C-alpha cells in the first residue's frame, strides 16, 4: 500500500516507514516542489494535522495521505512548546535552538516540575476528505540536561516514564515501541489493515 506523508521532515518519514513496516511504501513531500507551503493556522494538534492532510489530499486526490502534527507539552511551561514545538526558538530554529530554549525557560523557574508529554495526532485523508483521526501520547520527564545523539527534535530532552535514558539515547527500535507516534499509529494500523 502506498502512503504519501504530508511532511518534509525526513526524521518523521523514517519513523513512519519503520513503524508501518515493509508492506507500506512511504513517500513524503521532500521532492514535491510544486506544492504551496501549508500554513499551520490551527490552535490544536488535531486542527493542524487536519489542515495538512486536507491541503495535500486536495492536490493529490488519488493518494492515501497521512499528516502527523506532534509536539512536546511541558507542565511547568503551561503546556509549551505544544503546537509551537517546531518553531519554539523562532521560525528558522534548529532542533538544537529549540532544546536550548526549553532548558533556558526551565532555568528561569524555581525548582520547576519536570513532567511532560509528547503528543501526536495523525489524520488520514483521501480525495480531499478525512477518513480517520487518531492520537497517541508518551508521558515522562524533562531530563536535567540534554543527552544523546539519536532521533530528532526534543528527543535529547525527554525521558519516558519507566526509563532513565532520553529518547535520543535509546535505539530507534525502543523509541518506536513507546513513542507518541507509535501509539497513534497503532490505532491507525487496524484501519489500514496492516
Ligand atoms: P510539526 O512538524 O509541526 O508536527 O512539528 C513537530 C515538532 O515537534 C518537531 O519539529 C519536534 O520539534 C517536535 N517533535 C515531534 N515529535 C517528536 C519526536 O518524536 N521527538 C522529538 N521531537 C518531536
């Protein structure tokens, strides 16, 4: 089965390909230069995932399109960076910029609570219509300092419940068993018949 992922984030594409397995042929928007930029104007993960899935499905109506909107919610920061996770430190922020800003914001607080969660909403669309929306989360803590080289985004900052390593210190197979994306995709798998 062919899946078009509504993302240019190659790390996400890698995780989806690993999670879905070899019976799915996953492509993304990296080589789709004629598609307009999609403005993520929603105020929730759900809205933004739907905006991305529908925008791509309208121009590629024959394809099965999947969009993921995801991010990190830190309780001591009132749920930030949340839907602003990708651009927490600014529009052109790198993953490292965002992680550094996260630790700077926590350092401003007196003994902040370190509880946090990754959330992921996945929307699947076909022919300009939403077929299904699912969500998943992974709860844990923000580490004392960033650790690890694997993964992407805030992985060096996040320690999942029951673990001592950050997501960036875990092998991909382990992160892919417990991540917010894995949990959302598990719910979608039945729908896809995989
Ligand atoms: P989106 O592409 O608008 O959904 O933004 C997602 C952002 O959330 C990414 O750029 C990362 O900063 C963060 N994020 C989402 N999922 C993960 C993950 O699995 N690990 C680390 N960071 C993530």
